[in-house]
C-alpha cells in the first residue's frame, strides 16, 4: 500500500504539487491524467526521490520514503520508467538486464568475479521474456526501435521486483496502434506480476478502457479521483479538463 | 517498417554479439605476453629497447588506469597525472629517507595514494563533466606547486636527486638493468590483468551503466557516487604504480612527473589508442612514445608534430587506432559472413 499524505513542492512561487493526498491500494492499477503542466511528472519525481517534497509523507507499507535518495527508494520497492526511455545505449538488452539484476542483488560492486553472474541469468531471462524482448536480446539498446526502448525502460524497473511500478507516459511518442499494444502489455504485466501500477497517460480512450481507477491532477492539486464512470460524470473534471470538444468525444 | 529504420539508424552492425572471455583466457594471454617481453633481452642486445619497454610499462599502466575513468565510467579527469607524480615522489622519498625495502615502500606509497585519492575523489566525483575535469586539473596544479615549493622535502624544481637505493629483495636486484626490466614488465602485466578483471566484472558493468546514463543507474538502486569514488581510487593506485616504475627507472623523481602535461599526455594516449577497447591505451602508449622519440630526434618543433597527429586522430579518424581497427575488423567479418 502506497500512501501519499499532504505532499507539496514549490519551484520559486509556483506550486507544482499542492497538498496532494492519495492512497494506492496494493495490486491496484491507477491512471494519472491532467492537462500539460498539471504536475503529473513532478508527482512521480517526488515519490521516486528525484525531487524532495517540501512537506508531507510518502508511506510505502508504513515506511516513510519522503526525502530519501532514489537508490534507497528503489530498494524499498518503488520502480519507475521514464517519459523519454531511459536506458543504457551502449549495452545490449541482455547485458542491461543482467547488470540490473546484479545491481538488485547488491552485486554491483563485485570485482573478483566475471560478468555476467550465473545467479542473475534466471531473473534477467524472465523479465526479457515477460516484455517480449527475447528475439532482440543481443541488440545494442541504442539500435532498438522507440517502442522497444520504452519496453526496455519498463523492464529495468521490473527487474527490481518492485511493489509499486510508476510509468511516466508509457505510450509517449507512439502511433495509435503501437499505443494499444503498449498499454495491453502494461495491463498484462499488472495482471501477471500482481504489483501496484500507476501510469500517466494522455489518451482518454486508453485511460477509460484500461484503468479501474483514475486520478485527475490540475495545477498541482487533485481535481478528482474515482472510477472511469465517476470521472466521466464529475462536473469539475468536465469543466476543467474534459470540457473541450476534442475530449467530449472521448466521453 | 520500424525494423527498417532500426537497421538504418544503427549503421553496419545492429546486432552485436560480444563474446566474453573467461578469466583464464586473459591469464593465458598475459603469460604469453610476459614471456615475449621477458625473452626480448635475450634476443636483442639493446639497452635502448629495454628502456623503451620500461617507459611503456610506466605510461601504459598510467594510461590504462585513466581509461577506467574516461572510457569505462565517462569521468574525464585532467588531473590523473597527480597520482603518477605521487607514486614517483612517494616511492622515491621512502626509498631515500626511510631506508625500507622496495616492496614495503611500494605498499606504503599505494596507501598514501589511496588516502589522497579518497580525499580528492570525494570532492571531485560529485561534480558534473566539465567541473570534474577542471577541479581534478586544479588538484594536479596544487600538488605540483607543493612539490616545487617544499624544497626541503622534494628538492623543489631540481627533483629528488642523488639516486634511489635499490636493496636486493626476494633475490631480485633492481640495480641490474635486465632485472629492473623484467620487474617492470611483471608489474605491467599484473596491473593490466587486474584492471582487465575490474573492467569485465559486475562492477565494470556498473561503471558502463553510469557512463551511459547515471540517472537511470541510480534508479535501479546503484549508489553512483560510491561507484565513481571506488573507480577513482582504484585508477589512482594503478597510476601510482606507473609512477613508481618511472621513479625506479630514472632513479629519482622530477616535478614534470606531477605536472599537468602528464595528465594531458594520458588523455592524448587514450585518444591515439582509443577508449573502446581495453588495450587501446596500451597501443596509444607505444605510439606516443615512438612518436615522442622520433620527433624529438628529428626536430626541435616537437609540439607541432604532436599537434598534427592529434588533429589527424581527432578530425580525421574521429577515433583511436584500436577503435578503428576493431570497426574495420567487424566490417570485414560481416562481409565475409555475408559472402559465405
């Protein structure tokens, strides 16, 4: 269970995150939506330690994560993927996975043995298969297609067997068809791995179809939370975010 | 359709299968290499050749250790030469003043280097690229000026004069030129083996991850600062051994060993030989020293010759010689595979 309690973050005078309180039940799948500049990415950065919240607590199974370093938070079980695929360009897919599993097993500093370590293979292979990257395992990451790089980024987060997986726009920069493939993959991961997944998404069709619960952020505040039906009918949401013609169609 | 783009973007080799050799293969290579080097004095009666190889050992260890920082971790240090100088002066002073055995002096020098590297590294490795380069350079200048001004200890700009005693240890007599040569080669080969092991270990891949994307590395739980500091100290130790070989070779130590130009030469060697292969810096060392010796013999405008060469590598090849050779070999192999 991930509980975010009254977290705030200001940049200069701008409140990027303003007193946000949210619970993510264990094993839930939640979409975070909101217009550009709503503070979605900042919210993720606060939870993962990329930014330190000014106030508030972030409890993972009762332990406060606020203000800890990213490696520390990752080790407690919050993994993340990035909006722009964050990978290791010169390593192959399997090298990436083997090295990441090694890091997870606290063997990143081992010098007296050769890479890759035998005990990292099983987990690395499992995640490579899980993400469907098996036939590209010997490719250098920089030579992968955009979609595969995004998958590799997610794979890096999954290697650590996180309790909570945060995906910052898993479908960013993809065409319609690729988007659906990606989101089906995310859904499949959620079902198979039984982890708490929170993802940011712009495409309303996807959000309403996939996510059992939705959080709407606007100007750093929570505008609404609820099921797709509740969000569709919420007057504040319609007013502030979905009221445009473009999105009315989606409703 | 995306497949097609991938092929184009990646150029000639989208599939990279990198065979990983086991540790014992490296050891076999090292033994063969050492055997060849050890045979040289018996095949050629040339003191100049042995001198050349001893200098290659000193600078080769220095340059290869710099590549652990530059090529493997992405830390461009412009002050790595300070540890070369520290090795030479630390060892030279201990031998001249403390009256200890050579192995003990070496171990003590390594300890001094480690302490210095931990302190300097702790300050530097948090800094981003250009700041890291300049602050390491600043420390190099600092150490150089300390050596110049602390005349009573270091002899100032005269260096450590009067020679270094070389008491016999374990039956090894380093006053004998051939034995000094074999000893230097042994240090070189052992040093290279250890660095190769570091580069091919899980830690070596942690360094590669940090080089590629330090942010991502920290988000998979790696303590980036600690890994950088560790490799900074390790590289300093190997550079220090290079300095010790140099100190034994010239039987003293000179302020030039700690001057920033040594660091510059280290970077130059890495550019010449290439940073993407483990032995690139070693090839670069041999090239630079040959270049150095021929250019100084032929002309007094030595700097111009080096400048032209560096421009050729930087603008012409855009990579080091070993990088070039490896790329050429891969292209040739792929072509051969296609035809068969």
